[in-house]
C-alpha cells in the first residue's frame, strides 16, 4: 500500500475532510494510475475522488499544497524499503550516502532520502508544534547527520587549509540541510498536527469558563459556536425528517388495504403536528456583565442560525430589538455595533421587562419560549416581578441562562432568586457546552 497517499489521507481526515475506506482505495488506485510525475494531474485526479463539497475542495487544495510542496515530485519510497529500514539500522551507510548527495548536489536524491527517513520515524504522527525541533533532529540523524558532523569535526582537526575549506563547505551544506529539514517537518505539522492542535484548543474552549477567555480566543470561539449551531440544526432537522413514525392508524390502514382482503401491505401512521420553535431571546449587555457581553452576544447570534423564528433583543436599561442587525450583519460586525449602541450602561431589568411588554407582548403565546441571557443584577431598581409572573403564565417556557456562579446568586443587587419561581429552567451557562445543552433542550421541547 502506498504510504504517501495513506499519510495524505490521514492529513485530510485530521482537517475534517471525511474520506471513507472505499474512497481511500480509489485514491490509491488513482495515484498508481496517474503516477507522481505530473503534480497538477495528481492533484486534479485525487480531488475528484476524495473532495465532494466546495468546502472540502478548498481544504483539499490547502492540504495538498502543504503536503506536496515541490513542483516536481520524486517517486515515493517503496514500501519494501520503508518496512525493511528500521530507525538506527545502517546509519553509517546512510551517512556515506548523505555525503555523496551533498558532494554531487543531488537535490532530488536528498528529497527522497528525507521523505524516506521521515516515514521511518513517523513524522506524520506529529501533533504539537513543540515536537518540531526533536523530530527534525531525529529525521536528519536517520539520514546520516551524525556522520556528516563527525566528518566536519575530523576535517577541522586536521588543521590544513584544504581540510578547513572542505569543512566550511560541508558545514554550509549542513546548515542548508537543517533548514530544509525544519521546513519539511513544519509542512508535516501543518498537514497533520495543526488540525489536531486546533481540535484540542476548541475542546478546551468548549469547557472553559467565559470569564477566563480573552480577545485572542474570539476567532476560535466564533468557529466553535458556528460549528455548534450547524450541529444542532442538523440534529433537529434529522429528527423532523424521521418524524413520519409513531402509532399505527388502524382504521386508515384497513381502508387502504381493502383491496388486499385486509392484509396490511400498506401501513398508515398517525402524524402528530410538530410545533415550530418560536423564541424571544433577550441579552443583557450592561456593565455588570462586561466580562461576558461579547460572548453572550456571540451565543445569541448562534441561536439565530439554529432557530428561524426568533426575535432578538439587547439591553442595558432600555430594551432594543436587534433582530434586523442579527440577520443583516456578520458576527464580527454586529457585536461591536450592539455594544457601542446599547452596551455597558446601568442595568435595569425592570425597565427591560416593561419595554418587552410594550414591544412584544402581543407576539407572546403558548408556543413561545423566552430565553434570557444575563446575571439578573438590576442595580437595586424595581425588578418588576409582576411582569415576569405574567409573562411566565403566557408562554410555553421561560429559560434563564446565567453566566454567574451560583454562589453569587442573590448577593448584592442580584434579583435572580426572586425571578427563579417564574422560570421553567434556570441554569448556569458559562461555557459553550452549557449553551449547547440548553438550546438542544429547548428545541427538543418542540418535538
């Protein structure tokens, strides 16, 4: 089996391009048929086999350019050679070959030797950037770097002018070899390791408290939340498609099969009407949640991608509808705009609920779920418990997601414990996973 192609396929899978076993076999056959002589031909042929969507083709292009970096590619080392040459065996012979390639300026042979050495020490298993240095050294030693360095040392010890000149030439070649080795391992890391590192960082961010994150995490967070939104949307659309099951409608089944003497060749199922999610989402962007505000808005933005029928609001004291901005602008545009226009003011939950009564009370019914993203700190103003009680009685569910630790609930100007009796769900939401569980629960309630 061609280890070059199988390693390339591993790199694609690490970058979230799903390549099945059947497609892997087809890729191996394709590479064997077109060969490695024409780089563009190989790229186009493999792309037709393993890349299906536009997004996958873009990722394929990036990984291919990293993995097959040269315009003219040498044939890959044979499997027999790769399997028979174990690390550490025949190092002296490898060193002699390395010296010969340096002296003859055999760049093609050097590239082939480097790829063969990389396969023997499994450079493609690299996962973290900190491994690059040690793997570069191990790969070059597999090629015979120690014998080259010993030769340079012996020539310098001779002390003659001719020997010194040879030592300088070999030392310069050694420097070029180290640079090429670092570049080769860096490409392997970009092909195989960056995606694994990214998944590790995203897994950490999905569990990390929002208060522990900073602006450097924003790009990853956006990507992570977008992926979460797609996952939830796909999950609940599948549940909707599979809903043509349930209890058998006996009467309709018997009528449908009257022509078959009552033998139920055709079954008819009772269909229950599935309610469409109708959501009003309110986000606190006041000074009391300054550390969380942009992340709460990012979470709110993700809801608009999952739930089509949603009205979005934000407030510090006065409640402002932001549905149009959420629909028209990208996340990196809408968040600064909302924070500039509405954010970081003095908190007034009572005023916000009064504004909600004026702006959206007529849109509230038994199908509506209200989601509040905020800490419930009302700056010692009137919390308008009466409005919250009335709202709770008019809607399907009232879900409150609070970024604060539960030990702080009810302390200082926090009114969250007074609001609690009128919420259907009150939970701490301080990570992306908390949000995903909460939204999944909301969407499940409409099934």
